[in-house]
């Protein structure tokens, strides 16, 4: 579309024409994507409201120092965020998650907030990272957090709510599972084994996090001296002794799916490995209370499991951690199997509000990416049925009959059926093509004969698509759903409803 | 909340504590505001979908050259927008409206879009301007546009949809009116009167735009030599001759509310003043077609009027212009009368897509500010009833009974009633205060006695607030709604529903 002459490149010429393109990593979303996301957010919001969480929305910008990644020597602070200087020279940055704004808001309003403060939020977040296929620089997150309660029951409510929210969003029971762990367990185990340096603990977490990819033997190497991979690269290990390695491996395998016996059996397995250290016992007691509350809340053993292999990021969390994993097998557009894995997560964090106030405030929350969940639902064939439906199109033959077209379109709209009069200037065939591009269920024709007779002609476009794709059977529909029919105008709404419902 | 010691000011010290504050002009929105905005957007979206408009969402950023205010010599282009340089040194800026991204999107995808392209969009826009009371640097707009149709019927559909959308959002019929004008009328009139320079036309538009504030006599001066205001400042006038001034004043008064006779009477009045110039006749014909389509679409004379005094910005629009005006009298928090005036507007513009492609594409649209409409509805006493409701709170007496609390809260949630167990650590009185701050309808108490007897005690907090504010009558409610009652657990849902419904 762009004129490629030199004039278009020089913004100072009168007829400078910019290229029509969006910045890299920012997606234009059309109706199908937006309906899928809206359907998720409406379902999840309803669940969160029922749990007593109130909505909160903060502005897109926070001061850079409030985001927690402040680099004072940099001319452009905060690699990874979109930052700019305000008129008063203060740096502000677009939020990169919904937790930092919550921490700022809670610290700012702590005196007057009802406490514990339970809020949910959704909206765009921005990451100034290199975009790629499926990796965007703006995407929608949905978070729920309880700030100001150290009770394990607060974690349990977040977990129960996440389970119910994902089911409400369209994932049937069994399609996903919430996995729960507690940082204190592994910490206690490592302290008991004499591995007390933060560096060593971090190396252990990194090793455990690779269980899915490398298997038990690979992780065993990474917990010990190190691992030489197939390409010849050597990764230095955590340097644990043999007995400690066994304990860690027993621990991380204590709750995998298929171990059986549910959350209480897993708790018993963990107790055998972890018991004895004060921190481990604390973690166990917290998990036991979470388990009890989940049971009271009606969350069954197949909906939420305790899985000590869950790491969920390296820093930041201080106690319980959760991860929602998709169990559905999904396929991409070429029919290849796709593993989605994690579709959300969260946990307990106690330091975010303290950054502002100096007072630690216990908090716990769950977050998921809305576009990612929508993609998972689509890949699993569970997109909402109405996600791709267009309006009924009234074909526009003659300016003189415009009043009749508008009367008919009003009749359909009054019945709640999306409908429009074609308002371009093209002829019959392009109008039918237009209706097809809009994925219209039907086209309505009102020629002079129909107007004189008080009738309308309906063309069933859904049927055309079904026949073309082999979904409908040519012989069977002829009796049930004629491809085109002329009927009294009074029967129009019923006829269109039959097409939409069919 | 912030420690004011010097350490908090130096980001390089370990215990640096940023101040918890949001950048100026960015609002934190709580549940009440968000529910009001959501209610508006859901109602309006449903109407727009019914008219066959599809949803579109573009990213927050556009390249600065695509925004249409490009200043190539500036180090920070685009005064008035939030701009920053991408990794590849290209300037991008946060969208300041939803029209510029639509123009870019339409130009980029013109070949494959169904045409005419009808889309609606809502979301935040950003203006880098000086914030003030009620003036924010981020706010939500909602737009609908038809791109690729020059037909007046496309304008009519936008107008009909705006009328229906505002009614669906909560403004009852008669609370607002859609005013319609056409740029070509005044242009034609001025050309006929020999006022052909763009500067003079602009001066006339500016003068007409002040009709509400200065009255006919003030505008007469501004159309002629100029006007000396009360403070002694002289504003130079448009310099029209006496006869042209009379024509302009006849024209702008031809459709004011109260003139009577509806749109067709106004059209006749206008024809008397404007007739004879080619451009004026064109504008008249367009308005006549808009009027006919509106009538076919069921839009009555009290819902949309033709008002030649509507100016709607000075540049940008090329034909029909529309403005939605609030007719409700509203009051501020002190009970003072507030005039809201315009709550939305739009019109026909033909040059936006041409900026990219060189090909003019006719377009028409309507836009309104969602927060502004929410504020208007609230000021008019028409906020959605549920906008401030909190959850039922189950009072937490004893950790040992947590399972019972969760069973009861589950019972309420299953019935669709927002409810929560108090999960802080405070005693009975702070818990009641918490429930009050959340605007909970009721608090549920489950002591040892109730648990043993299978009962619950409900405290009606709505009633407490009604009694406190004088809404409820102390004697009348004693029979109907006891302030506190102990009932079998099986009757809980019914009892709470009675409180919420009452």
C-alpha cells in the first residue's frame, strides 16, 4: 500500500507518507481473539468476586524506583521495561507485572485499606524484550492476591479460586492441575544436610527445576559435581554430598502425579525426608493446613496436588508456591502435539510492601496470562462456540429500498441477532463475499419482488461452509435446512435463529 | 508510611526505600469505579456487536510518525504524547486516541479486510499533558467507526448506535440527545457570502463554537469586526459583512432544541439559508439521507436532532459531525448543579487512511470517554445498584473451626453470593469493622454453640447502615428484618438473599 518513492522517506516533505506498521512485538487483536479473552476474564472475574476479592486497576506507569529494578547509574534505567522521563525529570516505566503496582498501592493506602486486602486485577503489562513468535512485548495478565494475611488458609483460598477460575474459563475438571510446594521444605532439608550458602541453595533450585527436561539422572549430576551435556558443555553442579543428593531426589519425587494417595499421602512421604529441621517442619505444617482448608473448600485430590518438584522462579517467593499445569493434550495448526505445561502460578511473598514501608507484610497470590490461556483453550479445541460468528448481512440492491433494509435489520437486532445492512457500493457477488469474510451465518435478500410480496429470501451461509468442509451431509440437510428459502417477513427471526442454533 | 531518613533518598544504599506514590495524573481505580465502567462497556459492546461491528484491539504503542503529529527536528517528538525510542532508534509513542491506531491498522490490512470495515474498540489512551482535578493522563475511550463507506447511511448507523448505546449504558430516553450537523453547510454558506479563505472559515467556526457561552450578540461581534470582553481584552473577529453575519446566525439557530418540528423542520429552515451553493446543497442532501435512515432505524426526533450550531473541533472532520449532550441535570458531591454538556462525539473524516496510502478512504465514527460517562451517570444518580456491594463476611473466632467456616462460605458461593472467611488475626470488633469497610451486606457468626446446634447467626449490616442513614424505619423493620438472627444452617442462603434483595 505504501508508495515507495523517495518522498515517503523524508518526513519534512509535504507528502511524507509513513509506513503503516505496528512496532515489533505488539499484536493487533481481532474479534475472535478478543471474544476468547473476554470470555475468560468474565468467567474468572465472577469466580474471584464470589470469593470476596475486589477489583483494582492502577495506571500503566509507575515511578521506576517503585518497580524494584532501579539502576541509578544508567541513562535509561530498567533494562527490560519501557521507561521515560517525566517533565520533572523523574523516571517512570510501564508496569511489567501487576504485583509491583499492587505493592505500591498497598503501601500507599495501608492505613485506610480493609485488611487483609483482597484484590484481583487484569490488564496489559509491558516487557521491553526481544519479541519473537508467540513472544509479545505487551500481553494481558490476570492476578489475585491477598495482602496482610500470613495464614496458610489464605494460600488455600488462592489455590481453590485458581482451580475454580480455570474450570470456569473453559478447562474441564481433569484438564489442568494445581501443583503446590513450599520453599521451606527444601530449605530445611538443605540446612539439615549442611548446604547453607545462598549460592548452593540457588544451584539446587536450578537443578531441581530441570527435572522434567533432564530426568532423575541428569538432576543427580547437577546436584553433585556437575553435568556434561551432549554438546560437550559442562555445567558445574551444586556440590552436594551423596546422601544429601539422595534426600533431595527422594524429596522432589515425593508427590509426582501417579504416586497416588492424594495430598495427605504426599505429605507423609515428604515428612519422612524433611522431618527434623525447624524450617522443614514449618513448611510441612503450612502445607498440612493448606491441604485441610482445600478439603473444606471442596478441592479434591485430582484438582490440587502437592508436588515438591515445583520451583516456580528462583527468588521472590518465601513460602508456598503454586503452579497450574495443563494436562490436556493440545495440537497446533498442523496437527502436531503441543505441550503447554505451566499456564499460571504464584505463591507467598513477604517483601514487596516492605520495600516501601520497611514493615514486612505477608502476601500471597496467583497470576496467569490471559492470551496464553486463550491459546491453550484454542489448541485444546475448547474455544467458545460464538468466538468466530459474524453478523447477518442484508444485501443492498438499491438505494431506493434502504428504508426496507433498515426495517429488517432493526427487526433482527431487536431480537438480539447481530445484523447489518451492507453499506459499501459493490454489487451482489462482492457483497456475498463480504458476508463470507465476516463469517456471517446468513445473507438476507430483499428485491423488488420480495418487498412487494412482504417476503424475504434467506441464504444459509453456515450451511454453505459446512457443506464445503464436509461437516453437513448434502442429502440430510435438504429436508431440514434449505440452503436458500423465501419466507414471509414475519418468520424471518425464527428462520435465522434456526440457522444460528443449528 | 515512608521512613523520612536520608537513607530513603539515596537509591544506592542497601536500605533505600522508594516513596509509595503513583505518577501524577494516573488514577488508582477501586471496585466501585471499575464496576461502573464495566457495566457501561458491556452494555455498549452488546449494542455495537448487534449492529455488526467487530471488536479490535491494537497495542499501546504506535510509531510516532504514524500518529500524525510528527516533529522530526525535536529530540523528544510529539509534545502531548508519551514517546520513547525503541532499540532500533525509531520513536514510538503511546496512543493518544483510538482513531490513529485504526487508521494505521486499516491502511496496513486494507487488501484483506472485509469492506466497509466496521470496528469498535475500547481501552486506555494516554495524553502527556498537565494533570489537574478530573484531568488524567490516562483514560478509557470507546470508539466505533465504519471505514470505507461514503454513504450517509453509514453516518446514520453510527448515530443510531450511539443513541442506543448511551441508553443501554444507563441514560434513559430523554436524558441525552444526539446533535447532528454537517461541515459542508456552513462552508457552502460562507463560500456563497464570499468568505473563502481557510483562516476566515476557521474564525467563523471558532465564533460559532462560542454560541453557548456568549449568546447571539457575542457571536455577532466575533463574526464581524471583533469583541471586547469584560476584562478589556479584544478578540479580532472573522470580518464578515452584515448580511453574511445574519445568514450565519440564522443558520446556527435553525435547529436549537425548542425550535420544534423535529429533524425535517430543521432541514427546511437550513435549506432557506444555505440553498444555492453546491457544497451547501451537498451537505443538505447528506443530512436528508441521514434523517431518512434514522427514521427507518427507529430513531425519533427527541433522540437525535439536527443542530447547525455544533462545531466539534476545528479541523479533522470533513462532512457530518455529531455530538452527544447530557440533558440530565446533575449535582456534585456538595449538591451543586453541574452541567456536563458533551459526553461524546464524532463525525466523518476522509484523510486519516490517506496519510499512509495516499488513497482517500471515507470513514465515520463516534467516540466517548468511559470514565466521563460513568461520572455523568453517578452525578445523575444513575450508578448501577450493585456498584458498591461487598462480600458476606464469615467472622473468624477460632482456628479450630476453620473447616466449618469454609463449609459455610462454600455454601454461599455455590449460591452465587460473594462471601469470604475473615483471614486476618484480629478480634471480633475489628472483624466487624472490616466487614463494614467492605460494605458487606451481612456478617455470619459461627461460635461453638451454633456449630453444636447446626445453626448460624446472621448480622444484617445493610440494615445497620440504612438505620444509621435514616433510610430504614426503626419500628417497621423489627418485624420484617431483625438486625441479628440465629437460624438453621440450611436457611442461610435464603436469609442472606432476603437481606441483599431487601
